[in-house]
C-alpha cells in the first residue's frame, strides 16, 4: 500500500490578516536585517514582499505538516522523491550530494566530459570552430542560457542551439556555422524526442551536402539512453551518458551542459557546479527564516494560495540573462503545473503559477504599465549584477541598476493622485536578487536557488515535481494526426485544419 500523503492545514495562513508593505516596515524595525541577507554569494532582499514573522511562522508549520525536512533529506540522500516514476532525483549528485554511488558515477561522467573537451582541444576532431547543439526543453534551455549569459567575449567556439522543429530555426542555427569545422551535439535524455531526432537527421544531411566525409563522426550524443544513441548511429566512444534519474529540466549540470563546458571551458563549468553546491548547502542547512529558496517558495505560495495571484514575473536587469525567464518557466511550470498530488488525489487548490517575464529596462516600456496599475496582482522578482561586465560602460550599468531599484520602490510605494488615471495603488510586492558579478559561480547558485524554490513549493503543495505526464498527450496526438488510420477520429475542427493545411 502506498504511504498516505501528509495532510496540510492552510487555515492558519488563510485567516492571517493581510498587512500592507508599509505597515510591515513600520511594525518591524529589524525587517531589513532578517529579510535581506546573503546566501551562496548572492544577495536576497525579501523585504518588499508581504512575508512577515507571522506569515513565515505559518509556512514553517505547514512545512512541518508536509514533512518538508524529511523530503529535503530524501532529495539530498538520493532516496525516491519521484514516486510516479519510482526514482530519486539525482541532479544534486552532479554537484556532490546524493548516494555514494550516484555521486561517484556523476564524477566519472564529468571526467569523461572533460576528457572529450580536452580531446577536441587537442585536435582529435581536426579544426573545430563551431558547435551545433541540438536538443529541446531541458536538453536545450540550460546550455542556451549558459552560453548566452557567460559566453559572449570568452566563447572559444561559436555555439548555436537548435531546438524547434521549424525549418526556419534550422536555417538560422546553421547560418553562421562552417560545416567543415562544426561538431554536432545531439542532447536528448530519452533519445526518442521527435523534434531532436528530425533536426539531427537534417544536420547529418547538411554535413553530407557540404562534403563532410564522415558526418556521423562529427556527432557527439548526450543521453541517458546510450543504447538508443548507438542504434541511431553514434559511435559509443562519442556518447556522453548521464543518469536516468536526472530530470531534463534539472540536467544542465550533467553532460547536457557539454556544449557550454566546451565553449566556456571546463573550469567555468566546475565553477558553475560549485556555485550550485553552495546553494545546496544553504538550502539544506539555513533556518527557514534565512533560507532563500524556502522564503521565495513561501512568497510564491502566499500570493498564489492566499491572494489569488495566478502569475509571477521575473525581470533580469541584465541582457546576458535574457534567457533566464524561459529557463525558469520550464523548471517551474513543468515541475509544478499539476492538478493532482503525488498520490493522484485532486490538488484542490491552485497549482504552481504561470511564470513570465523579460529584461529590464526594455520591459518598463512595454509591460510594466500593467504591473503598476493593472488589476492583476503579479509578484515580481528583479535580478541584477552589481558590477558591470568587463569593458561595459559603468554609466550605462549605473542607470540600469537605478531603474531596477526604482521599479521595485515604485511598485511598493505607489502614488496617490486626484486623477484616477495617475493613481498608483502601490503595495505591490517584489523580491530583488543581486549578484556581485554575473559569472559561472553566481549563475550556478542562482539556478540552484530556483530548483530548490520549485522543490519547496512542490512539497508544500504535495505535488511530485519530477514527472511531466502532461506533455505526453500532445505528442501522441501529433503521431495520430500523422496517421491516416487514426486522423479521422479527430474532432471536426482539427480535421478541417488538417484539410486546410493539406497535411
Ligand atoms: O516533452 C517534455 C520533455 O520531456 C522535457 O521534460 C524534456 O526536457 C524535453 O522534453 C526533452 O526531452 P529529451 O531530453 O528526452 O529529448
């Protein structure tokens, strides 16, 4: 018999009186001292959220009822935390935390990754100037973010990430690559994903059409299903495996990060893992009141469950982090977008929120109107680096930061006006995260923070964040539409669309 899910009672939280942010500052002279702190090299400021001692205490009680401490220990010890698939979630093992066996295996796989990077640098593949990284979802968003955020000047190879099945994406991805000197990295946990395999076939055709003698010899596969990659045609010496228990959206720490490790260097990749490991320790050991992922999850739940917020937004005041929102979107929405608990019972309350966002200051001139004066409550997370990147004009960076802080202050303060159109209600929540500099270590800590925030939210809701059955039906239907035997069974609207498109 399955163990019963722990039951949580949200009444205490639901009946707490809502206090405006201004009153929270006035009522607690120590607010800045305890709600703004450093963790794993990042600075977190939760003071502009509606969390206070009473709200945090209510969440701590909920966490106790949900068996949070035990669940967290299970995550870090490599016990089963993904009951529907009967697996642990072993991404922390990539950073050194987990069962002895998983940590050892992850170490060996990292060593193999490094050996392949060294071999490429030593000329085993001849002259290499570019990498076409093919993957989708968790097999693409992480590497794309890393290369975009940290590559720029230092990038030793031009990395182009191809995910979409749209042929335009393929053309775009290979436009600036030289087929003679490009390596193709096919990353797919399952090695069955239709888009990835189709794009990989097209990459082989592209190499062949450009007279590359041994196209398969230019392919490196990254997968948790090595036999499938070999069957597809990649020599096993060029297969970089990672663990079945590392979920796609949690996989950039594994061999899935290979293209980024190649472009940024293995030392940078190690620093990324170290930053994440530091956040692991913080999440494991810090008390809830000073625990950044826990407080962030409490905030997410407070606004979604108590105040009816359906979305939350992330704005990076740093162009290098323009892909952060997409990355966190998959992480959070694929993990916690579920309407049943881990044992299949109805959730009975809102699931994880819709995550959206963008880049400041651009977003100020596009969507911030709604954040300031719209009727929707949207908790915002601002992310910025204190120091500009080398070579950047400090005057620009100063203005970037001024704007970031001004937006958070304006959301909270608002402005009374006689004229309705100029009235800002204020009391709108935000969190600010400051990195000293955007570098591998701080980015690793930031991404691990999001993972643990997602995990905390899942445990309190009773959700299994590590499966994703909700993406299967659409894949099956795409196959069924493609099959003349089954397509007639579709609804009239879909049949008419198929006919109109001449499929
Ligand atoms: O369809 C969703 C999904 O399974 C994601 O969870 C995953 O990150 C992505 O597709 C890619 O899967 P794979 O790495 O197996 O190709």
